[in-house]
């Protein structure tokens, strides 16, 4: 082999346990490390993800420069950009990690069709998931549609393995191709700069990913099974954005969990529960790979005729955290401020949108895509469809989360509610979950005027639940 090798970074923004980069370095040839911002042939990043991407690329470039490499940034259609870099540099090979979004698979096929006739070999590697979606099959040879047998199959087929260390040297070619200045991409919000809460909450990049994992293992892994459902404490790993951008691989996370379980047996149960979440992430990508219309159309096709509502006013109230239900509003305000939401609360706010408000799950998926720093297409689509009842192995439609009971059960002292709804802070632990039921005099003493300082409920739980169940029953009868 002669000529440089291109390593195309996409959602694997790390040096360690990066099979494509390791293979490129192993060739002994100069390595061109390339990232393409593709808003033409891929679904564009949402606003919060663009903020994260900027800082993650800065971190990746810093890590590459420390070992002799550099990150080349280009903007445009991926296939055209890569073909141009390959032609102008005399590239002989392109190495990249496989991805499973529909447009990413199309890109990979188009790269092979475009480059290989020109003498550039294209090699794809794993590393994005624990398992290979093409290798996991049911006993009948078809794709899995239910999580639990998929989970068991992954554990059996993919035992934990040690991650690969980062290369000590990434040799860059003497003449690097031109690249864009990251600041010209304008990924960071300016007018206004709404990212203050993101900056306070997150440290994008590989180092930040491992610091967060270590902190979680040390402080919360032994109580994860119960702590993960309590939004008022740091009981979850919050690794999802780091995994989404590939700043840490699922194999690295799994290895760290196994190490903790071996050294501290009291963490073994928590480690197994987190491992299950990593496999759930695999399952979402597995579904997207085998059913590429998942982000747009119901996995269960009969739900395409379900009678959703078009209610822009209610949708906006939900988006802004002005529904009058404290747990829903707290979750949506946490999302707006930090770009992230506790997993238990995600289920509650999603159920409220599709069940209480009867607004289609696609509207929620689109809002999460723009506001989440971990806006992963596979996870986002699969989880929204799960809540809506139309996904694989989904919750039944008649399961309607009660936001009041969920709040009372998982935030009994109102810690989470007071953090994100300070206007309700003076209410008692009992009152804060149902401010509309508090006597007017006590509301006034707490400085609260419903409809002014905090909204009235836009629908009652009883009415919202009854309407959803009636619509579901009528739809089923009409479809039969």
C-alpha cells in the first residue's frame, strides 16, 4: 500500500478503542483524519447537538495533535468531500466505523461505489455498538422484535472484551489537505447564547466521558437499580451524549463496569443493570438497521391510521414546560436548560404528549432531536414509539403514565420539582405535586397565582386518560 489512508470520523470522536483509526495507523502509512459536517445528505444536527459537536471536535483535534496528527474539517455532501480529499492527496484507502442510520448506510454504499473504481479501497469497522446487527438473528433466522430474547442473545454471543488502547502516534502526511476553521461552521449559539446551562452541565470529549463514567461508578453504581428512577439525585450515568458522539465506546463502558463488579461485588447488580441499558441501545440501532423507516412511520403499521390531534397551542405548552403538571414541566425545563432529561421523566413527558394531549409521537421526536445533546436517531425513534404503543416490544397503548403518582413516588420530597420549578418551592412536599388542589389562601401564602406565576393544568389527568382510551377503543373497533 502506498499513499495516505483517510480515517473518516463520524460518531466515533475518540482515539482509544477506535478500530478504524487503529487499522489505519497499523498500515504504517500517513493518516488523514477527516470529519465532514454533512447537512445535505444526512439529517442535520439539532441545536443542542451542534453545541456538543463543536466542543467534541475541539477535544478530538487536541488529542490528535498530541500524537502527531490533526483533524481536517470539511463541510458538504460526505461522498463528494471524501472523493475530493482522496483525489487531491493520492489516498489509497478509506477506513470508517459502520453506522446504522439510513443515510449513513447510503453514504457507505455510495463511498464504495465512488471510490473503489478509482483505486481507493473502502473498509468498514465495528465499534459503534456491542453487537453486529446483521449477526443477531432469532432461531427462525429473522430479526428480533422483542428486547429480552435479543438481550440474552447479545450476552451469549458477545462476551466482554478489553478495549484497544489509543495509538501513541498518528502520523500525518507532510502536506495536509486544507480544512475549514471550526468557528466558521457557527455551531455555537450566539444571538442569543442559550447554552449557559449546557456549559454548566457537560464536558464534551473523551476525557469528559471517562471522568463522568468514573464518577458514576464511584458514587452511584452500587445503588443504580433503585437510584436510576429518582430524578432528584445523580443516580444515572448520564453517558448518553458521550456514547452518541462516540467519545467513549460501549465496549469501554462495559469493560469499566466489569472491572468495578470484579473489584467491588456490591456493584455487580448495578453493573448488570447498566449493561442491560447498553444492550437496549444496541436494540434501538438494531431496529433502525432492519426497519429504516422507524423515525418516521409506526413500527406497527396499523398505527398509521391512529387519530392523533393537531394542537399547536398544547404542543407549545408542553415544549416550554407550561402544562400545569409539575413533573412534566420540570422535565421539559431541565431539557431546555441542560440539553438532557432524566430517563424516568422522559417516559412521563412522552406519555403525557401522546396520551393526555393526543399529539403524534413524531412531534415529540422532532423536539427532542433539536433540544437533546444525546439526540440519537435510533434511541429517540425507538423510545418514542415504545411509549406511544406502536413500536417494537412497546408499552400497550392503555398504559398511561399518571404524572401525579409518578411524581409522588419518585420525587416524594419534591427535590427535583423545586430544582426546576422554583415558583412552587414554598409548597409543602405533599402539595407540590398537585398545586391546583391547594386551597387559594395557602397558594397566596406561597406566592403562587395559578394561571399567572404557574399555569393551570391544560388538561386533567382523568379527562386526558379517558379521551386517549376512548380514542384507542374507537380506533380498534373501526380497524377490525
